[in-house]
C-alpha cells in the first residue's frame, strides 16, 4: 500500500534531463533510481499528454488532441481508480489538470484552491499563468503533503516549458530551468521519500531548439522516466511508452490498473530487464 508522488516536469526533454538533472542522475548512478527513455504520445502537446498520463490512453483514443479542447475527462484515470478504492488524492498543478480531472469551467479565483472530498482530485492547488515559479509550486505541493498526506499526489511545475517556449530548447534559460528543477527535487524529495512516497519524475513532452513541441522529433517526444527506489537501479535498455505511466502509478499503489490501461507497468520485479550498455 505505497503512496505515490507523480512529478510531471512540463516540457523537460530527455537530453536536457540527462545533462542538467545532476541530482536525479546521481540517484540513478548510485542505484537508488531507475531511468527509462520514455516516448511521449502524439501529438506531443500538453493537454493531450496530461490526459494520456492520467488515463493510459493515446490521444487518438481519449479524443483530447488539442490544447484548446477544454473539457472534463470522460475516461477512467489514476485519480478515479484511487478514489474508487478509498485512497486520498492531491495535486499542485496547472489549472488544465483541474479541468481534466475535476471539471470545467475553471475559475481562476474560486478554483485555485479546491478541497472536495468527493472529487477525483480531493485537494488541489492550481496556477493559471505559465511563469508561475517552480519553487513556489513545490512548496505548495509540500504543504499539501504535510496537511493531507494524499496517497496519490501530482506535482506539475511549468518552468522548463515556459523557458523553452520563450527562448528555445537549447537556450541558457531552458538549461537554467532544468537545473532549477533538479535543485527543487534535491530539497524536497528526501522528505517525501521519508514520508513513504514512491516517487516518479517524468515529463509530458520535450522541447525543440526553436521552442516548439507537438510533433515527432526526438527532442519533442523523448522524455525521462525516473522511478526512485525501483527494485533495480541504473538505466533501462528498453524504451518505455508514456501509456505505461498510469498503470505504473496504480501498480505501485497496490491498485489494479483499469482494463483500458493496457501498457505494461514499469518497475515491478517482474518487469525488470537489461541495463543499457555503458555509453
Ligand atoms: Zn509547451
């Protein structure tokens, strides 16, 4: 009966993570975490990928194929499964997650703090503007953890995506945003691990050099998937599918994935395979 913290770093591509997340890479090197190369869904856009991360379905199936399709999810998600089993849920995230999970319209004042026992996300703290500072977001998440200790907690900072759109995926600003992410994780992850969380750090999509994503290029589509305290550390040789995120979260929580979540869960003893050869 583990608790799970799902940290989705918006717009953090695989290469940026491997180059600039020294703390996370150090955990991999020390055998404390396992890293998979993860292939994001198509289109490699935020709202479609959020829905896929939550439901394990590709956009072609769940139907949210544009950032401007603003509606509540009609699918079974990690939050609805968790609630159906009486587990507590929380999120510190962009308002689009509140729209998908808990419904529309999202009022930027009334809905920025949501505490609803019956909602898929019971305790939510949401921001609306993309330049919301990442450290503030992590502190909001930590406050929810201290107050409510949700069994499933979503943490979703926007700093990398914002810097990438403003300055490009090879810019100094983007590299700084990735490094700030790493420092935020360094400060908060030890306490969350000590509080009993299994921690996943991944991304919705990457970022091209010209500040875009949505297509099939590796910079836009390949993202990291770090699992702390996996049965086996190091770097996995095989590539993982983003549709595995939802069944992985539920399996780690000791809950059955929904029948619609058909991708294999990552990080269970049975799923461990070969390490990548040394580069
Ligand atoms: Zn973006």
